[in-house]
C-alpha cells in the first residue's frame, strides 16, 4: 500500500505538503501540486473512503441537474421533488446540486438554458437530453470538455454518458398491451392516442412495444386507428373524441402520453360506452384522482423518485469515490396502479 511518506520522499517535499495536496487544501505551489499528484497517480496511491469524502468537502464539487417544468412535462415535477431531497443529503457531504429549470421546449429558449449550464463550470451534469439539434450540439461540447454526465428519462446516442436511469419504454408498451388485453377479456376493438411529442422517444417506443405485443399475443384484438390519426395537440384532442364517437363498439383506449391529463374526462364525456377502459402511463396527482373516480382503469408508473435520486448518487460515487456505475442502463421498475392500490 502506497503511503503519504513514500510520495513525499519521491517528490522531495514534506508529508504535510503531500497531505495538503491530496486533501485539496491551499498553500501549495501549483507546480509542486502538479508534481505530487502525478507521482501519487503513478505509484497508485488510493486515499481511504473517509479521506475521499473529506477531500470532496474541501473541493466543493458542484453538480448540475437540468429538469423540465412545462404544462406538457408534468412528470418531471415528481423527479424534481425527489432530486431536491437528495440534494439536501448531498449538501451535508460537501456536494452542491444546482437545478436548472427549463420552462419552455423551443430550441432558442433551451439554447439559453444550456449556455448558462456551460458558464457555471460544473463538475458533473444530470439531464434528460431531448432529441433536438440544440441538445446534440450541447452533448458534443460537454463531452469535449470532459464533464461526466448521467442521462435520465431520455437516453441519447449522440452524447457520452456514465449511465442512463429511466424507463424501458418498449417494455412499458408491452405491459400496457397486457393490461389492455386483461381489461377486455382478450378480444375486441381498441384505440390508441398520444399527445404530440416529437422531442422524446418515449411515445414512439411505447407504441412499438404495445403494437408488437398485441399482434403477438392477442389476435382477437384490433387497433381501430392504428394507421389513422392518433396524435393530438395539447389543447385540441378532437381527432380522438371523433374516434370515440364514431366507434361506440371500442372497448379500450391506450393513452400513451396524456399531456395535461384533460383528455381523459373529455373522452368519457363523449363515449357511448361508459365502460370504456382507459390505460395510460405515469401517476400524476390528476391521474390519482381519475383512478379513484374510475375514469382511468390502470396506469404504469416509472419511478420518478429513482430518476431524481439515483443519478445524483452515481455522480457522487464517480466524482468522490472513483466508482463507475455498475450498468450502462438502469431501468426503473414498471409499477402498475389501479384504484385499489393507490
């Protein structure tokens, strides 16, 4: 085991100087500090875990956390709430977490937010990198600068990261197909719907998983609007309402991304079939209320608390303890909620 004394002897400095260098204390000539660190690395010096934690406090490591806060991204509010609690825990360990709230999703606005992120010279970054050119360019820049990043909720092949923490959306779609089939006794016509969401792969991948599972396991179920218009705008779901009115025989509707959740009550108000089963994703406060009322039959959660806390822990382990995440992708659990288990 390499000791401080060995490093001091090879560097030609006192043990006190080596101690100051490895614990990030001031008062050491920059050239001397560089030489000591190079020797420590070459000899394979490994500070103790308590020593690493103490050094982190003195170094004042800063992590950035980018979160969306828009009417169509309500899920992220639960992520933010969990992350804020984790940040308080990290503060006691000398790690500060700075949150950046993106209140719009247009590229010009996001470019300004990302510019501020870069100006703050962070030691690590947590983000959900939407599939937009502004994020593609940003990911290239932070990779070049060497800032370690953890992606959550949205993965993106255009950027380098330590790990991804979030939903397996194709698997989520398969689970939704199973729930839909169970709710209608494995036969009958159904519909699909999702709010317009071109920036995230979640809707598309869930839909692919759903379609594949229905075709594979449920030949007696037909998707009425599979090749028609199933996408609705945030304030205009007329196409879906017309679908419900035109097909009173429809037994279930899978709402992939419900946006602000207003579509659920509008659909049930128009539906001739008041026993229409509605399957959806996530568990926002509004969805809890609609589950209790029986308007939503079931929803599939994706652990926003884990998406808010685990990336922070990962960056702490990496920056302070030198530990890489154990997996390239960590998928959150798909939790099924019905009225009876809220």
